[in-house]
C-alpha cells in the first residue's frame, strides 16, 4: 500500500520567525537536477524525500533509520489558529509540528500556548531554535548546523553564549512544562526527548538538520502508531473558501487520506448540515514555467492522492466554512460519506461544549 507524506505544521510566538522559516524551507534547492524539487500544492508545499536526502547528505547517518516516507507536506499557513482549525477525526490534521522559538527571546505566551495545544493533541514536535545568527559573535552560514557548530568555525565566547541561550531560553522552559529536551545531536531517543534544532531563517543555517529531524521523527512515529497508508476515497479538511475569477466559489482543501477523482461528488460540512456538490474540477497550481497568463493560475488534474493540497471547483459552495470536514466520493457512496461527516460535526460540537 502506498504511504502518504506526513503533514507538518509550524507554530510559535509572533515575530519568532515562522513565516521566514517556511519561506526558507520552501526555497530548499538541490544542486542536482534529477532529484526534482519542491512541489507547490494549494496551501502547502511538498518536499520529496530525495530532496531531503540530497540536502542532508552524510548527516542522515545520525538518524540510524531508513527513510521510507515519500516526503513531507508542509502547511503554508503558520500559527495555532491554522493548526487548531485544521482538524481531522480524532485530532489535529498535522501529524508533526515545528515549534519556532527565538533562541534569544525564549518562551513567550504564544510559545506556551502552542506547547499546550501540541500536548493536548498529542502531536509530536521538534523545536526550531531560530535566529542563531543574532547570537553575539556567531558566524552563521547556510547549510548544516552540525558542520558549523565547532571551535574551528565559532569563537569560544559565541559557543558559550549559544549554550547559555539554548539552556535558559529553550531547554529549561520545556523542562518546566514537563518535557525532556536537548540539542538534537545529544538526543538518544527522539520519541522521548524533544529535539532542538538551532536554525537561522535568515542565513539558512540548520535548515537541512531541521528537515532531517522532522523526517526522522515522522519515520519513528510511523513505526509506532502513525498511520500513513493511503486508503479508500478522499478525506480532507477545508482550508479556505475563495472566489476565483471564472470559477466562482471554490474551496481550498488538504486531503489527508485516500484518492479524489474528477467527476466524483464533494460531501462537506456546512453550518446547516451537509453540502453535496458534483465536482467540476480538481485544481493544482500551475508551475511557474507553464504560467503564460498570470490570471491562469491553476491546472485541472484527473486525480489527487493524499497527502495533498487541492482547489475544488463545484456549485453550491457559498455556505461552506473553513475547518469543515470533507469527503470526495463516487455517487453510490454519497449517503455513507454524509453520515460520516455528520458524525464528525457532532463530535466536534461536543468537544467545544466541553471546553
Ligand atoms: P512570524 O511572525 O513568526 O511569522 O515571524 P516572521 O517570519 O515574520 O519574522 C519576524 C521578524 O524576524 C522579521 O523581521 C524577520 O526578518 C526576522 N527574522 C526571522 N527569522 C530570522 C532569523 O533567523 N534571523 C534574523 N536575524 N532575523 C529573523
């Protein structure tokens, strides 16, 4: 059975560098052409495992594990509003999270909030200790952190300053919240200790290490309880409802399981029950080199396989709201899908009442 990419979300306090880090991750390039590159989805970016392997090179030996996941699907919208609104039955849509903490500022209210949300959702996470380029005397450069973290490249005072900030601003606050945490190179079991990966979204230092550790964490949890098998018809969550020129109201969605096919039916939760609509088109972003007309941003596809971000054009989407669960099914499965969606909506209402 095919495995899907684990879905990755980015959380953290405002201004600690979530957007910058996502931009840097999306710009990850490999020198060799045959490895391909990052694929832009609707609302997400896919980093194929070949790219991660090329970018990490020898670093990967640190993981002591073979990577069988096909890559990572990183959600483009950071922050905990996106994280909590993107749900699937039984929890968060994201399988793994990156908590961004400014290593110089340390934990702030939204950092604590994010950790509490991740704990509640039982979402495994790594910490990206960002802005290491601002550590006094730090000589930051693009590429793996492990190659730059030594007495040859750093002044002893900068190394001392790094260790102080790492402990005081990141490890200690995590310990205070009940988590074991350490610099990723010092972690024995990544399922028991939160890995901290020092990065700079400005210079790109540490981005290979970060990608490696997310992939490694997903791989370890796959061996334990993370189900990445792609099974049956498409299940997804609405990211956004958008008016598009020439298409009318469309929905942007993340498909987290199954396969969606053109000509099938969309079954999606609305405020007054369930909306059923025959799909006109499943759309993906047009690669830049195929985009002749800037208004012509999307290209229709025959099918979409999880995990993926997709735009769905269909009639009657006016009342659909972000965060709603959806299914894409053939005509004879509409009733079943409708029941599933109603059950999901009911369950999520009970949850909110309890809060
Ligand atoms: P967000 O609110 O968490 O998404 O943070 P942003 O990505 O918007 O970053 C906030 C500010 O910090 C911006 O001015 C960025 O240019 C800056 N910034 C982000 N990452 C780094 C970094 O690694 N080093 C430095 N020096 N500045 C950074």
